[in-house]
C-alpha cells in the first residue's frame, strides 16, 4: 500500500469515527432537549439536521475506505444525496442567519452580510442542482 492509499485509509477511519461521535452527541442533545422539554424548535431542527451531516461524513468515510483498499465503489445512484444534503444544510444556515429565530444570532451589521447571503444561496442551490447524475457520465 502506497502513501496515498494509506493516508486515505487513515482519514477514512477518522471520518467514520468522527461521524459516529457526532451522531451520538446529536442524539444525546436531542434526548436531553426532549426530556427537559425546554428546547427551541430551531435547536431541534438543527440537531436533527446534524444527524444528516453525520450520515454524509460516514458515507464519505466508507467510500474512501473502500477506495483505499482497492475496492470499487458500490453501484452509483441517480442522485448524489450527499450534495443534496449539503446544499440543504447551506440553505438552512442561510435561513437561520436571515430570519434570526434566536436572539443570540442578532447582529448590528446586516447591510455588510448581503454578499455572504447571496454567495450561500448560490452555493446551496448549486450543490442541489449538481447532484443529478443524468448529465454526467
């Protein structure tokens, strides 16, 4: 095994372990907020969305681990669901920043962040649009 494949295997294992830890911490946060019934709806939505990010990280790690071992990836799907989800996450963060459902997110310089909002919207929509595999070979 050469250095490139060994490095990919190490980072794949770190990705899988990180995804498991991230998912368990998100589930613990959801359980704590559900038990106390003290959470905000936006906090619940963010924690549930974090489970999807953990699934993306786990999927990336498994594919990298298979590649580093010389195995072919499983049959490809028609839609790259990781890109759709990352595009959703970017748009969700844009929504949280724009509508500010939490008083913690309030800022005084709204006019300076319009460029960031436009860039995030283009990035999120571009990720979702590029997820269709029909146009690629």
